[in-house]
């Protein structure tokens, strides 16, 4: 499938299994207090075999296409771990994951799984908003001597803050799908009204500005 076809197919699956909810008239409240018309929980992919097969093979195909020299996949903690494991199995590559912080017992590892300095790593992330978790993961891997080739994520909001932070961290992300594609697919299939598309994009462009609700 083409990149556009993959984006649309993944968006369709996320909507179908209710991994993504769109509620422009009854927004969710994020932990930050921001009112959001979208909520994404990609963990639900793991309990939907058909969607899981589509997503994991798309991750594997993206790694093969973008990073053919990859030697190991590393998942972000915790949501990226299972996706990294399944994609690594498809690719027959080693995998591991990076904890949010080092363990306070045993070997006090932060990176779980064998990682040799100089190894070429691709980070697997489930969702990118402000990109904090994948940037922290990249920093830990680089400190351990890995060569971080980039990030493959399932979905991105495409928020400017996240794009700016990724650029500052010299980190490239490739997402299977994104908010723009999701909004188009959602409108076509009756999940939202046609006039809601612009409101969702306004939210993405300025999430702290409540005027997107008008």
C-alpha cells in the first residue's frame, strides 16, 4: 500500500475499534486541564487482532523502508513496549525498552534488553503529542552509546510543539497515521460532522486556545 493508503487504513482501524474518540461537542479534559475534542488510546490495538495485524505489519514495513540498517527496536515505556516486541518479531530483530526512570533495585537498569554501544536503534512509540517520551527515550539510548536512527509511531497529532521539540532533539518521526487523515476519514464515515473538521484542526494548531469550540 502507498503511504496515503496506510494512513487511511490505520485511521479507519483506530476509529473502528474505538482507540480514538472524537467528541468536539463534549470534549475530554486532559491532565493539563486542556479541553480536547480527541482522545487516543492505542493500547486497545492489542486487544483487536485484525487491527493489531495491520498496525504491527505497518510498523515493520516502515522500519524496513525508512531504516533498513536498523539492528534493534526499542519501545517507549510503557505503551510502546508491546508494539516494539511484535514488530521486532516480524522483522526478526532484537528488542528492548527504555524505562521512564532507572530501577531502584537490582542492576538499576533504565534500558531493558541487551544494547551494545554503536548499535543502530529505531524507537517505537504509540502516540506523539508533545514528543516528550520519545525524546527522553532517545536521550537515554544516546547516553548508552546507541545510534538512534529515528522514531516510528502509530499516530501523531502533529502539534507544533511536538514538531519543534523533535527538531531540537535531532529526531525524525514517521507516523503510520495522523490527525489530518483521521479527521478526513472520520467525516467520510459519519463519526463527525463535515463542519467539525475545521474545529479539530484549529484545536491541533492551538490546543491552549479554547476558541476552537466556537
